[in-house]
C-alpha cells in the first residue's frame, strides 16, 4: 500500500467498499442515530421549556414554524444531497481532484443562495403563515419566531452542506460532536432567555440561531484541519462549472423532491391549523415523540446513500446488490422496535410536554395513528436513498410525487371533509404504506437491472 493510499484511508473514517456490509452500515449509522437522538432531545427540551414556562399557544407557534423555513431550504437541501452523493462517488473512485472541485463549488454555492433566501424568508413569512391558516392567537408569536430563525439561515445551510460533505467522505461521527456543542448551547440559552428572562418564543429563536452558527463554524474548523487534502475553505473561492453541472444534475431532482415534501407538509399543516390551537399543540408534541421512534430512519438512509455512492464509484455491483437487500430489512426492524416502545409509553411521555388536557388528547391520537406505520417509511426511505446513491434520483422524485400528491394530501382532505378533521394525520400513514410498495418496485426498474447485469 502506498503512502498516499495510507494517508487517504486514515482521513476517511469508513471505507464502505470493503468489509462486512451491515457492520460498516451500523458503524456509519450509530453516530447519526446518536446525533438524531441528541437532536430529538434538544427539541424535546425546547418544547418542555416553552410548554412549562410559556404555554400551549407558544408551543403551537413553534410547531407551525418548520414549514415556512423548509419552503426556502428545500431546494438547497437537495443540492446538499447531490454534493454528498458526488463526494461519496469521488471517494469510492479515489478521484481527489474532482473531490476538491466539488467541495470548493459547494462552499460558494452556500453563500450565493443562503443570504438572498434569508432576506426573502423574512419578507414573505406573513404571506406563508396566512396561507397556512395560522390562528390569530398564535399569529404574532409565529411571525416573530420564524423571522428570527431566518436570520440564522446561513449557519443552518452552511452546517448542513458541511455535514453532507463529511458523510460523503465516510465520516458520520464528527457531526455528533457538532450537535453536542450546538444542543448544549441551545438548551442552556433556552433556559436563560425563556425561563430566566421571560423572552418567550423570541428567546427560543435567538438560542436556535446562535447554536446554528456555532455548529457551522465548528464544522468548518474540523474539515479544514482533518481533511487538508480536499482544500476546504470558510469563504467562497469560486465555482467549477463542470462540478456545478454535476451537482445540479443530482441535486435539482432531490431539491424538487424536497419541495414536494415541503408543500405537502404545508398543506397538511394547514389542515392541522384549521382544527385550532389545542390540536396544533397536540400534533407538535406528537411530532417530538414520533421523531424519537424514527431515529433509525434517517441514519440508515444516509448510510445507504454513502454505501451506494462509494460502491457505485468503485464499480462493486455485487456488493451493491447485497446491501440493497439487507440494509432496508435491518433498518425496518429497528424502527419497528422503537415504535412499539414509544407507542406503549406515549401517555407518560406526552404528559411531560404539556398539562393541557385537550392537547394531551390530540397528541395521543396523532401518535396512535402514525407510529404503527413508521417502519413502512423506513423501508421507503432506505430504498430511495439506494436509488439516489447510484444516481437514479428521478425514481425517488416520481415515488415522492405520487406518495404526496396522489395519496397523502387527497386522503387527508377526504378524511377532514367526510370524517373528522382530528384524524387528518391518517393521510400520512396511508402514504407510508403506498410509498413503501412503490419503492420496492425499484428492484424491478431498469436502473437496478443494469446493476444486476454488471
């Protein structure tokens, strides 16, 4: 083994082209699972602090805030996914020159998009919330919270782009450190601003953006020091046209995919908002509980994307086929196990967030409707990330298009119109089942057939 290859191997945390597939996937996923648990712990603490020191209306305001931010980040997050896939492919093929160009372009792209989007978001926040039918008793708090969070958009986007680069390199453990720093900072500042100074949702938003920028700065310093061979920089240093073309080729379909989800979330949140503040608060609390039960979903999905990208880049198609069979199975079993635990202890968990009787009732209803079907979403997400990892991003776009617009939104509106609006989240569960079945058809697609013939 040459000195160059030894150095390259030491820089890359996990080479997913060699060794036991599930061992590597689990090793890659564990730090992400820990990060997700930590992130869920932060959101739980955030909700606990707001719920106990402010009330159900403040919880509802924060609960409806994620969709407007997603509107402006959705396409960018797809671009970040495209960067991560390219980085994993270049890592698998040992093409360091292309890797450096991709990373340089990603830094510049972050600055070019983040600042205008933040300004636009601040201006358009009331328009989006009005479209979402946010109740009057929640309106002012929601507008204030979201506008402050938009100030931190550059930090949010910068960190997410850097995390994608690191995952593509095979380094999933470093993001855990950044989240520990960010979450501890956020919780401490939440207690200080909300509980101590009585700043309500404004205090929570300020704490969030400080933590966002801290995560971004930490990730920049880490990448520069740990991976000097990719020549990462804090400030933009230009764009390589070919790299940008490849990033957009993969990233735009993923961004379109994300935008479909975002608009779908907004429409579903609109139905939730129509049920009143108590139901909004209950749905927000339920989301925290379901987030804990789904920590394996994004972890194994990201591991699958990196695994697929590296092995596709290395042209090891036999290994790719084997991983495509076993990773969705294991991730579904883990998600199912967590879901059972969260379903059983949901009444006790909900009581930690709020003492409002109606909010508790609605939170339990949402949990009981959705958690039994989360394992289906896990299978769906893992297979679609397999498709993304080998460059078949259009397949996942089509599946998500059908899942959201042919199933989730129509079924939610039918439930609200002809049955009971408090059961609108049932549309999510129905779409999980449909999406899983559609994703399984990937193994019958021409993309997978080419892999099998190779």
